[in-house]
């Protein structure tokens, strides 16, 4: 199993903190978000990570190489990071994933290592982590599931009243589904109108074709997605070491 970290974005909503620093290199509790993420990934037995970079890419490369010199790291550059979104970035990892399964991370999520351990150990082949103890609004990726825990919808457009909770931006995808997912992403990205789509749009397209994605409840574990200054301050409180 490999890991993918999507870290190409500008982080405009948290400016000026990201004016000269990628969001993933902001420090929470004395460590960068990325440093904590990579440490958790390695602790859970994965030592090959594909980074999708764009904004201030050299800072991230230098940080990874200096902090984790023995890591099997690959860097993919999304030159269109300013005009594209996470779906486009994920598509760029296709050749490096090859025939492997992977765990995918948004680079702005700070989380308890036990979440990743639980995900990797889950019986589900394709699985996304969700938290039901969240006040849902327009910005969250909201998840609808059926009575067998299968994901029916995962997007910002979901009505909060219909959702079980929020997807936290960490998923496990098996090797067979990975092939289908990258094919779907390539088809989507042929149309420039889809360049701003999130990767969840590709998940939903596969779900509509009856491919099973399951939801893993991680409610009660510590995590936060850092989009705003308030999120950053909250992260400092939650993850102070």
C-alpha cells in the first residue's frame, strides 16, 4: 500500500499565514502539519508516499527531504494548481500508483494516528473516514450512507439534514478500484469544466456504477481540517504537545 498526500493548494482562506508558507508547513504544537502526517503514515507501516505539489513546491520538497531522508518519496507537480482542484491533482498520481492500492490524505488535516490505524485495519476495501459529531454547513464534504454502511453521496452539495456526518479527507482505496478511479478521473478532466471538481466527484461517479465505498466512523477521535485561522487556533488547542 502507498500513500498520496494532496498538497498543491494555495490555502487562500488562511492568508496571511500562507503568504510565504504552504499550509501543510504551518506548525501545530511545534511540528508542521505535514511532519505529523508523514510520521503517522510511517508508524502505520507505509513508507512510500506520493506528494502532489504546486504552490511553493520547493519548500515542501526541502522539508520532506530534510525531515525524512529515508522516506521513499515521489513528487508530482500540478502546474495548474491555481486553476484546478483535488480531482485533477489526484489524477496526476496514476502512473506512480500503478497496480497498488493507496491511502489518500488532504494535506491540511491534523489527526490522531489511531484514525489511520483503524482505517488500514478496516475490513472494507474502499473506505472513507467520517465524523458524525460535527455541525455541518455548506463547506463540509457531507456523507450519506445506507443501512449497510455503503456511501451513497459524498459532496458539499449534500443537504446537511440528509447527511450522517463529514468526510475528513482520508480514504483507503484498493488496487482494483484505483484503476477504475484513475480512468474516471481522466475522463472527467478531459472537460475543462471539471477541472475545479473535488476527487469525491469521481467517487460518486463510481458509486453510481454500483462500485462499493464504505464509511468508517471515527467519531470521538481527535482531528481537524485547517481551512481558516479559527481552525488553526483550534488545532493548536487540540494538538498541543
